[in-house]
């Protein structure tokens, strides 16, 4: 009888140790699942309300995480261009722009503004309102550091219908010595 009790105690202790070891291993090496960040280089295009003009240079993107890069070839201080997002389904989408930085390390700021087809013209674009913590805006004002209305990270929500195209117009002002800038863009 004593041998059965000792055997049961040894078996219980062994199973408890095995369970504790399994838990310890799982906590020491957690599984990380990260979304893959894609890099997109935006083609320069000044502001336009003509969809046909924006459509020619806009780079198509989907829901996900992006490292957006904008280059310039002269000492002109503005970076401008378009991305194009087509809503896969009708719902409210969250757009986050953050981590804006210039290649020369100087302060840079500007906005990422959604534009959609206007109901008043086939080739016309208009600003829809985007909901932010600061209220309804026409764009996400971001900066390489918090300064005034320009925040280092800004999130907004916009309601889109399935198949609706939303152009994201970026207009960023940096120093004349800067050759490029980049920021993180997430669409959920």
C-alpha cells in the first residue's frame, strides 16, 4: 500500500514539474505576431481637386501598415503626393499617421488629408470630415515633434462605402536641406 502512495506522489510531483516547466518556457519565449510593414515611395504631385490627375500618380494601398517615403530633387521645402485606398467593405476605417521624420533631422510638419469623389462632379474631389480626438477635421496634422496642432502621432476615423476610393493627400513642409522624409501610416 505504501508503494502505491509513494508512486502516486512521485507521479503527481513529476506532472506538476512538467506543467510548470511548460508554462515557464512559454512565458520566456512569447510568440510575437506582427503585421508586415510595407514601404511605399510616393510620387510628387501638387494639390489637385481633379480625380483624374491624382489617379495618375497615386499609389494604391490596402488596409495595413506602411512606411511612407517622400523624396525631393531640389531645395524646394514641400513634399506633396497622393496614396489611393479603396474600401473593401462599408465601415468606419481608422487611419493613423505617426513618426514623421526628415532626412536632415530638422523639424518637419504637415498633414495627411483624405479626399473622396465629390457628389457634384465626376472628376472632382472633396474633403470629407475625419473624426479625431480634437473633433472633426479635414486632415491629420502631424509633426516630427508635438508643436501646436501638429502631433507626433495622429489618428482619425472615416466612414467609407464598399468600393469607395479615398485619396490620401500628403503635404509636408521640411527644411531646404532635407532630401527626403518618411512616416508610418496604418489603415485598419
